[in-house]
């Protein structure tokens, strides 16, 4: 039995999926399942005629006059034998404690489910509808209505007697009724009426649109959305009515309320039931279709649609065709739609089946995404709703996503997703790596393997490294650079690389990678040797980082040969680790490198390498003549004789001139400039630097028979030697280039000198006068004398203790004070007095006196 029910449930789900929307990518809004257990047993022997729903339980009426109370799972909790014929309607109050039942044989029962309270009545005609007051549990609300040929209201009086009153009659059978709050809505053959139980007034009549349909075959469906909104479905027409309060000024003899139709539209199929869903509607439709083969009309599967009402039309949100048992034999009147407001559950009732429609939750949404292979969206939805989902786990969805990507051949995306999905689960990581190995895609997952937290087994990393080593040296080198050395067994990988180098010993990528592996293994000597062989730029960084200076003492030539600039900087920065003497000795056979090293050493400190200055003369002369002269000028430890000998041997004139002048042989230096360089300007400059009259004489004598030299002397000699001395020695008739210009320049220079002297004289006189005035003003100022001042001669207070006695004192401008009698009497030859203390100095601040007498 259970297996049969499961098969039926699955077939229902499959059939609903095979709706018109089956090819659409739109997600369904509802999910369906059959109400089984006790319901299955009931409907095997009987047929459902009506049902009503409470939040706590269900009440099902059958064609054999039975009423069953069921739990929400469909299990039977109570059974009532009401009548031998069909139950037409069941009604429950809001509390679920009182139930009303009516049947085809005219029986009406209203009774308490948990009390002995009961009402029985049998009418002489079939009673089609019954509705108990929603608040029937209250003693003041003991009311219910029944409908057959007329609508009767039953009320219990104060003596516990029931009295009835006719609310409506004369328009055919009453076939539908719904009671909400103080309003009762019912439908007869002519239309829908609404009655206000409080004011005892009928407030509206909504006529039936399509009168061609038999009301017994296509009954009206009524549904209260709230206390003032009634939804009417009849035939293919839907109307939404709003009950509103009438303004007092409009009352007159009219009811206090009126009804306004706020929305009205037509549907494609016949309506069997309506229910609200937020601001939308759930609509159960009876469908008839025409067979293409026989061209005869037949009953198709009923549809359950969710629609969005608009003022004059509607928008379909979703539509599902339902395969209920016996749908081929059912009519429109055989279907009913009941709903539970609290849980948004919708019950589709037919004679042989009861199907429950539920709003899809997040688990259902994820199911649909997975079914459509939208794994990324499913994973995102699960992450957002991880606290509310019950049937799914983020990890399971993620693993399914990875498998899906692998099956599609999107290995790189699958590997990238592993980072997010597998997280810190080392076991899952290792499992996925082996899966990638089986399909030959270890390279795809290698960039995304965890390297810190978690850390996988070394075998995993070694397996990937071996994969790269067999087919991709560059990729292997990249992994070695990026992966920490403690992830794998370094010695195993080193041996593997060495084995490959036996086949290709000059492969630079493998050699460089082997050097890095040696570095991880702290085998710096082997790493350094490979770096030097490869002339790799990281060799200096390796030496500095790991302090390998003791290992490079015998590799200095290799380092210089690779990059002499960096090598020299490194050696000079670490003199304490590799001495200057050691470096010079190692470079003895490579004098060009020796020169580079000693040159930079000299630039840093002129005195550190003084013992090698003699050697440097030859090195500069051989490899770097432009820096020889600056070296000779800056060095104080260079042997001048040796330098002169080398420069003369190599005919280095400028350097020889400098050395001769430095050794005091200026005349020979000048002669070399004149004879070797033939550069009068340089000769003049040299004579100016030496500022020696004999040199100027030699220069004039050498130049007197050389007109170009004479021109140069005339242009530059004016400020150092009297030009007349040169002009007098010029032979008559000698043609001198630009003589006129030279003479004009001499005159201009002379005039300029005169102007400069006059200007300087004016400035000097003005400054002297200004300073003299300033000194005079200063000396004319008063000088403070008080009891603390003393005579600089007798050292007694300068002021007498008795101020009444006359006294005399002398105060010099140098601020020294004397009693007049303590100063020597001035002689006739020198009447001026001078400060005894300042007399050793030249006459200045104390040369004049200020005499005070009293």
C-alpha cells in the first residue's frame, strides 16, 4: 500500500511538471502532494463530496453520508454517520469547536465537537449549503444559515430555543454561501447577494454574467479575502467586490453599506474554486479540450493558476495542470478548492482524490535550481538561507556543483570553486585532488590548493609537482617559487630534478629551480654555485639574505664577471667580512676588475686603499685615463715620481703637466703646455694659477715670435701683467691677428678697472663716514655709574661714601672708570689721556675720555 501511495505521489509531481510551462525556465510557485493515509482508505470505498479546512484539522464529507475528521496528514481522528446520502456541505466556526453539516436528504446538524450541544432538523427538500456563525462559540452568536430553495437564518433565543427566519427565496436553489464577520454572501440561480447580519439588511445583488450555464453544473465559487472583500468566480468570470460604508448624507432609505466592484475579468476556463494568496489569487479551473483525432470534447486535467488581478484584466503568474484520480469523469461541480489561511495550504478536492498545494520554500527553490543544473544559483541561495533550509547542505550542493563542472569539462572553474566549497576540510581536498588525478587534470587544481590552513599530506603536493616535472618545467618552477618549502619532502623533489637534469643538463629552468630547492634545504653552497653558473640576478640577494660571504671568497672573479657594479658594491659594503687585501689578491689576474674595485674604494674613502695607490696609477693609465688626473689631484699617498714616470712613458701631457707643477717644476710644466699642447689659453690659465712673475716672463718670451700666442696674451694678460711689457717687445712689422680688437679690449679692461676702483672708493668713503657717525652717536650717549662700579686702578668704589664731598672721576669710552687722582698726570707733549688697561691696544675706543667733576 505504502509503495503504491509513493508511486501515486511521484506520478502527481511528474504530471504537474508536465504542464504548459514544462519547457519554460520559470520556477513554479507551488508544490503538490496527495493527501494520503486515511484519505486513501476512505476514497477507495467512497467518494468525496465536500471538505472544509481548519488550522488544526480537516473535515471531509462523502457521497455515502459520512463526515470524517482528519489531521493535516490525512489520518482519521473521528467519524460521524450523518446520513445515508450525500453530504452537501460542512461548516466550522473559527474556534474549530462547532460544526454544521447538511445533506441531500434534507438533514441539518449543528453540534459541538467537544460538548453535548446539538441541533437536528430535517427538511422536506435537499439542503445544499450551511454556514455557522464564525463566532458560534459565543453564546451571543448562536446563529447559522441553511440553503435549499430558500435561505434560512437560525438563531437561538434566550430560552435555548431555535427560531428561524427567511433571508431570501424565490430565485432558485441556494448553492453556495460564505460567512465572514457580520456579512453573509450567498449565490442562487440569479446572482450573488450579501446580507449584513448586524443591520438585518441585504446590501447588494451581483447578477450572474453568463446565464446560459446551468447553475447546478457550474456552481458559483465564493471566497472572502478579508472582512470587506469578496471574490466571486462563476463560469469564466471573476469579480472582486469591496464592501464600503455609505456616507451619512447618502443614506436616506438605503443600506448603511454598499458594494463596489474593484476588479472584473474573464478567464480561459471554468472556475471551480478561488482562494486568496497575499495580493494574488489562486484559481482552480475545470478544463475541457477537443480531441484532434475524434474532434470530440473531453475532460482534461484541472488547472491551478496563480493570477495577479488588475482592474479590468489579470496577469498569470504560474499555471499547473494536475493529474487527479478520475479527472476524465469529473465535472466542474465535482471540484472544490479549500484553503488554510494560517499556513497558505490549498486543498484541491475531487470525488476520488485530495491534493494539497503548498507554497514552495527555500528547499524547494534549491531543488528546482539543482534540477535545472543551476548549481551556482543553488549554492548562493543555500548560503543566503542556511539558517532556514532543512533538506539541503551547502557542502553537498557545492560538491554536486564541482562534479557538474567536471562532467562538462570546465576543469579550471571546478578547481577554482574548490577553494570556496571545500574550505578548510583537508579530507575533502585530498579526495578532490585524487578525482582530478583520475581524469588527468592535476594541473587545473594546482593553483588553488591550500598552502597554510589547512595543509594537506606532503604526498598530495609531491604528486602534483611530479606531474608538472614530467610535462611542464615552467609550471613546475612556478609552483616551487609559490609553494612554501615545508609543504613537501624537499629531498624527494631535489632527487627528481637531478634525475631530469641527467637527461638535459643545460636546462636553465631546471637548474634555477634546483637552486631554489637547495636554498629551501639550506644548502646554500650548491645554490650559489648554480646561480653563478646561470649568472642569475638573485645571486647577490642570496648572498646577503643568508650571509654567504665566507662561501664567495674564492668566487669573487665569477661575481665580478657576472655584474661588476653589484659585486663591488656588495664587497665594499661588507669589508668586515671580506677584506680589501683578499679582494685585491683574488683579482690579481683580472686587473680590469681590480681597477673597478679600487676605483670605487677610492671614491668612498681616499685613505682606505692608500697602500694600493701606486698600483692604481698603472690601472688608471691602462683602463681609465679620464679618471687618472682626478685621482692624482685627490690622492695624498700617490708617489709622484712613479706617477710622473708612467705619464711620461705614455705621453700623458696633461697629467705630466700637473705632476711637474705639483713637484715645483712649473717652468717645465709651462714649457710642455706650450710645446706639446700648443694651447695658449691653457698656458695663460696655468700662469694665472701659479701667479709667478717669472712664469709670465717665460710665457711672453716663448710667445713673442708667435702672432696667435701674442693675440691670446693681449686678450688675457691685462689684469695680471702690465700689457706695455708685451707690446714693447713686439717686433715692428709683425702681423698680429685681431690686434686692433685686442688693444681695444686692453683699453676697455683698463677703463673697467678705473671705474671699479672709483666705485670701490666711493663705497669705502660712504661706509667710513656712516660708521664714524654711528661711533660718534654711540660715544655721545650717557654712561650709568652707581655704587657697584669701582676704580680700575685702586679698586675702591668709584663713588665716595659721602655724596656731599666733591669728587672727580674719568670714564673712558671703553667703559673703564678711574678716580682722577689715580690716573697719571698727562705730559705736555701728549696732553691726551688713555685708558691704562686698553693702552696696549691701538688707539680706539678708549682714545677719548669723558671727565666728570662735581
